[in-house]
C-alpha cells in the first residue's frame, strides 16, 4: 500500500447515498457512511496512519514490483474492476455498491468486493482497518461464524467473507491471506449500519452474483436513457454516471465532490470540504441533465431547490445560503482535523465549510436559471411555487446591487464582482420570460428596470477600455474565467466585438496550453497563501465559449487535449497541476457537468458548420 497514491489514481463506486474511492492498489481509502457528508470510516487518503483503509490486493512473493495493475469500469456502469497481473496468474477485484431502494434514506449500505482469478493462481492479502469519525473514535470488535463486526459510537460495520477465506482479528482489525486458482471466486461484503444494528444475514455466492447482476443492469438501464449520441459519447457517458453517483437520491441534491480536504496545492492550506450541495454547481447541472434526457434527476433537484426557497431567509438574512447539506440542513460549521496530517502533509484538513455564510449574489441567478429550464415548470412548481419564485425576484430587485465574496469563495473581502451582477441579470431575464410565457402575475416593470440597470452597470463599470475586456470586479483590471459563461446565458452575443476581445485577453492571461486558470491570485489577492493549478471547470467553459464564438478548430483541439488529463477511468478532480497531476477534491461534479455542456455546444456548432 502506497502511503499516498496520486489523487487521480482512484475510481469511485456508490449507491446514490454515499460513495467509496478505490485506488488502483485495491485500497478503499475514502468512505463515509451513512451519507456522503457523514464522518469517515476509511480516510487513509487524508492520513495514512490514522485514517483507516480496506485493502484487497495481490500479494506477490517477490514484492509489488512483480505485479502489474490495471483498473477500469465495466462499460457504461459504476462497477469498478481492478486487475492484478502476475507471473503466476491474473486476478480481479470487482467493487460495487448495490442499490437497494436508493430513494429511501437508509443507515445500511454495502460495499461488495468480489475476487476472482481468470488465469493461473494468485495470492491475495486483505486488511480491513476501519477508523470511525475521521479517526477520532475507538471501536469495539466482535467475531462470530458469519464474520467480524466493528462497532463505533454511532456507526457499525460488519465484514462477511463469502467463499474459501477465513478472517483473523488482529489488534481490533480484520486481516486475511488467501490464494485462488483459475475459476475460483471469493467475496467480501462490508455492511454499514447504525451502532446497534444486528449483524446482516449471511450472503451466499449466488446472492453476490445476483447483486452484481442487479447493479450492472441498473447502470446499463440508466445510461441507456442518455440522449447524447455525439462525437464524445464514451466521455459524456462517464461524466453522466459520475454526476449520478454524486447525487443523493432521497432528496435529489447533487454534491460538489465525494471528498473533503484534498489539496488544491500539495502541502498548502487550500483544503476544503466539498461533500455538500452548492446552489451554483447543482443549478448549472440542470441544463446538462435535461439535454442528456435525465429530466427526472433535474426535477428532483429543482424540488429540493424549491424547498430551500420556501424555507425563507437564512440565519444571515439572505433568501438562500450558497450551500447546504444533502438533506437541506444549512448547518455546515467548519472545523479542522488537527490530528490528521493531510494528504502528503497538506494541512489543515477541514470538514464543514465556513464559506457557507458568505454572500454570493450569483446564486439567485443560477437558481432561477435552473427552475426555468423546461416547459414543465408549471406542472413542477404550480402556482404556489411561482409565488415563491416571484417573491424571490421582488426581494432581489432591492438587494442585487451589493458587494459580495464572488463565485470563487475568496476570503479576501467583498467586491462588486461582475459575475455576480451577470447572474442577477440572468435571474430577472429568466423570470420575465417565464412570467410572460406562463401568464403569471409579476411586477414586470420592476423586474425589467432591474434587469436593464444591471446590464447598463456591467457595460459601464465591468468593462475595461484599457484591457478591452470584461473584468473580475468593478475598478480592477483583473480577468476572471467565470465570465466565460456570459455568452451561454445570453448576456452578450458569442461573436460580438466586446466578447471576442475579452476572449482574446483571457487567451493571453489565463490560458496555458489550453488549460485555464480561474484568475491571477497575485493580481487579485484572495486572502489565502499559496497557489493553485488550472481549474478544469474553466477549461471546459473555455471550450464552450470558443465553440459559440465560431473558433471551432481551436475549441476542438482544446477539448480533445483536456480529455487527455482525465484519469485512467475518465474522472476529473478540481484542478490540473503544473506537471499534469490532478489536484483538489475528487471527482468533481462541476468539472464533469462542464465537460457535458462543452461537448453539447461543440457538437452543435460542428453540426451547424457541416462537412468541411
């Protein structure tokens, strides 16, 4: 087991309520239960010694250098296969999480790790070392004929072997060494539940096979509904599955990423918890989900969003908070896990997120944008839902013109961010369109006046004659990649002079070999030490903007180049470092939804251009 494998050296499995990361060594080094945002059971990715892990790997007599490892997904599924190739044989570990009524919140979750040998003979080694509550809680271990139980203060985990394997208790953990020959199968079922949960019923080999078939068939059936048949179908399908894996099915809330504390700069302090639902990220996913044909998922999130709007003001007095827990709880108090050393020494490790209390006015535009995407809004929201939405826009008409912290959640003070104004414009623009199309009661003169005032203000104060570009905030000369969304939401024409010159300026300052930085922290201090890599979301927004601007050769080259930075199973973290390494929380939903939108935009423009 490597002390800290690269962030990208993982696949993800999940059951639409929680998820586990599996390294190409066969190590589960991140898993929280019963929900994405619950305390961890395995967190070796954040502290090799204290975090806990579940290792199932080939044990070559001559050492790990004698084992070649390959990891892949069963096509169009979330079933992960890790292959171990040795001189004596080839073995596979097949990881998946069965989906038992995913829309019903449950304390019980299962990770099934099936092991088989497809050639020769392979020796395997198992270590299951849970460390509850981010490694802060002791656990009690029990053993019986069915397996080994680990009992934490709030959560239990029960490891059950299936097949010719015996588990041994060692210092409160489970270990095993076993050898399988061609055609033999073993499996290990890890079931989590409440602290006082009874041991699960033993599973047979036939039951494991049945769970595998049901899980595979679920994912095959789900991806078969995808409408995308364009040029990059394999990558779009993988991104769609990843977005689904990062969705908490009981509420429809999409989390930003499966992990917490993974660094934007190795050894630095930019280590945040992304296991929550950002209004911005999830709202912008709605258009991608609808375009792919997943209206049920889009509608589920919009119902969740509508509930947040109906809840009224937050503790800060704002109508929305920028992020929530997956069940809508606004409490996300940030704390530091000082006992964890952090990924390769990247400290502090944070859980919760203190940025939840920030003022970010753009979320109102993204919320209205999400709610107005399809024709079934009347059926989805009804009259009562419209009244809530109209009330939000009435409130925003009095509150849009304020400094805020901006889209990137900087901790360097409030500014008049251009992107925030842009999305407030989008809120009024979409609200006016929906009210008119649906003949709903609305203060259209007031909304129209606010919309027009924002556009005038942005054109006068958000435009720099010196830079010939739209800038990050009023009074600055700093560029910001968030403004790549300007043509997508219709604020500017994608081929008008002001936009094309902005795109040229970004090319010169923010783009490096087709990869895009969010902004220049040296020119616009963000209150944090250190630097960061290029932002993968922004690189895909750049492709989208290039395509809409008619720069198709450049857009296609940038898109294909960006795809080479995906990991071995098609996943992206938040950022790309200077030597091509993936950085930040993993996998990141915002990046994958931007990939989908970039593919859709580029396909549409290439199709419009026609042959040649």
